[in-house]
């Protein structure tokens, strides 16, 4: 079910979009589907797993991993 949600969501996200991804399994599935896409996606996330997925794809996606206290 969560993969189907991610598949539907990926169709709504532009290649140059800025998105916010949480620390959930659905966000990880979405990141896996977005990672190989062309374009320069900007993702803001607190998830190390989402960060690894998007930066490990060999694409020029921008990932912002905010720090905290």
C-alpha cells in the first residue's frame, strides 16, 4: 500500500521541485522512486535514510538535512 502511495505521489512532483520528506517508510519509498529521476530536486528532510537514498543515486539532487539542538 505504501509503495502505491509513493508511486502516485511521484507523478505529482516536478523534476525541479522543493519537497519536505519526513522520517517514514512511505518517504523512503518515495525517495527511492525520485532518486534516479533527471532534474535537480531539492529535498528537506530529518531522515538519514532518505538523505542516503537521494545522495547515493549519483544525481545532482540537493538534500538539506537541518540540524537541531
